[in-house]
C-alpha cells in the first residue's frame, strides 16, 4: 500500500497576502483575516515534514488575475512568488485576461506546466498548451489531465481568446485517459476549471477518473464528493484554504482516503523568503492602495448567488455616475469582503480590479427581459454543461420575481423598473460595466463614459463619507 497526499488551491485570484474573508459559523457570517502565499508556503512545508510520503501540489487557476498589483503588471508580479511553491501543474480561466500570448509568456516563466486539453489554436486546431503530463511518485504513475474553463471564448471579453477557441473538455477525455493508461498510469487525476456541477457530470459520464481537483465555483468542501468512484475536492477561493487529500493506493486503485480543508489562518507563521518577495512586490503599490476613501458601517461581501451588498455599492456608484435609474454588472464571484470601518482604494480594486469605464446603452424592455432570461439560464441551467459561470447578473433599479424550476426562457414571472411593470417596447437608458454586464448583442447607442468604475466608486463614497449598504431584496424566488 502506497500513501500519497494531494494538495490543492483554486481561485486564489492573485490575493498575495492576508485579507478579510467571510466564514459561516454558528448559523451566521463572521469575518477574519486569512490567506496569503507566505502562509500557504509555510503550511506546505509543515505538511511535508509531518508525512512520510510524497506530497503533490496543484493549482486550479484563476491565479494571474484579481488584485491591483497583479492586474497592473499583467500577471508578472506573481510569477516569482508562484515559483517558490512546489506546484506540479495548473490550469485556468481569468489567467487568459491579458490575452493568450501574454499567458504563454507567463507560463514560460513558471517551473511547471499549464495544462488544458480543450484550448486550441484557430489556425491549426493544435493545442495551445499540453493536455496532460505523467508524474511518478513512490512508484505510482499519475496521469494528470488539465481542463481550462470553456466559457473563455463565449462570455469573456474577446481579447481573452484572440486566435484560440475552447471545447468543453469532455470530448476527448476518455481517449486521453486510455492514452495515459497505455503508458501504465496507475491513477488518473483531472485538474479542472469547469466548476463543480460540470465536474460531477463529467465524473458520471467518463469512466476511469480517480480524482478531480475542482475549481471555478468557489466551493469549500470539508469532505470529498464521491461520484462514480471519483473523488472530487474544491477548496474555496482567495487562497484562504488549502485542500489536503491523502489516499492509499494498491494495484492502481484508491483503497481509502482522508480529506481536510485547512484554513490559511493568520496564526500560521509566514515563510520568510516568500513573505519578503510579497512585501517587495507590494511596496510600490501601497501608497496608492492604502488611501482611505470613506467608512462603511456594515460589512460588504459578494458571497451570495442572487444579490449582494458589495455589488449594490458598485451598482449605486455606476448608476449615479451615469445618471440612469437602471444599472447592470456581472455576477462575479471573486472579491474579498470589506468589514465595517475604513474603506481603502485597495478595497475598491478588489471589487472590480479591471477598472473598466462606466458605460451606457439603450435597451428595450424586451431586450432586458431576454438578457435576464439568458443570464438565469447561464447560471441555473438544468444541464450543468449549459451553465456558464458566475452568479446571477447584478441589477439596480429592478425588482425581479423568478421561478427557477421553470423551463428555459420562462422563469421571469414579474419584472418592475422603478416599481413600474416593464413595458416591452419602451426604451430604457441603462448603465453597466463590461460586456459581461450587458452583452454586445443587446441595445443601441452603446458608449463609454469619461469615468472609470473606480472613480465612480470613489466619487460615490467621498460624497457620503460614512455610509451603510443594507442587504438588498430585489431578486425574489417564488
């Protein structure tokens, strides 16, 4: 019997150091500091000392994007930090945010590969990255197959997928598993950024997967999901937790497993070398990011499917900047919470790190209905493969009543604009940020305003000084 420990982080979104995180404990939300690569590095070293067998570390992606220093440097700032940790492979999603060429450049600097069996060059139909690799530990051969997020060329801004396209990742998986088995792989591990609903369907339909290291949907699993004898784990987001899965292997079969979701607690002593790298990286940004803009009396977070206080703040600022009663933004999952007290520029960039312009567009009532029905389907589709990531679109100036059990396109029962029933042929001026807020196929007279999202937030907060965002209650399940 051979023991192996798999360690996993997913959806860190470039949170380099300690940050506020939300925890659900004793039936309520609480907040405390967690995370940071220096503490992750220390924990990994501690685990390696504690066990007398091999430890394998993987990254499920959403790594090169999400905080101001890393976004500003187009991912470059995080590369030396990543290379101090013993990663064996990664895959991704937002990692394509600077375009495929820049991602290739970033990956060329890493000490480990980026795997994606579903990312192809348009001109040649060749894979942009390797689909898989073979690792041998303690005499056990482990075939690792990477699957990047397939929504990159479907819902993300066009430059994410310039010159490339994505398949779902399941199309050639059985063939790739057979190929690795023919190379005498004892175990098959899928390193995936599909999202947990898609990965459970993948495990149901594809034989021969021993472990799926899951990403994208920010689930914190305290124990693995077991689907068709496949173990599936996912470990939260923002680097606040490390997933630890220890298995016992005999004759190419997993005989037993133990799992632990480990909080990257503030009490963990940071690794000195990694911490020095982080502090040196952040030093030039701190004067800008530490500036206090105002004060919130209640916590702001993004930890909910339908609507959140953090997005209510963002939309209030966008709406005010554009002088429109209606505003939309994407249902992003990432963004560390902001606890009661001072609000800094850094907090605002965590809300919307790309800092896009505030935009306006004219939509008909019919288009608003169609856009929201489409988004509801993308979020809650019965077939997991039709789900396209993120939470429900965020909206301001709208009261929405929906029945999720209804068929596609028939879920909206009532929609009010400023308390008045929507009129299908009426024109509505709408503010939004990014094509994820209002896709390009909708509306007329689309234009960017001379104000960025961060400026809109700063202006909104400074005008009030101290503010309170109450829990929104504009999207109702009936």
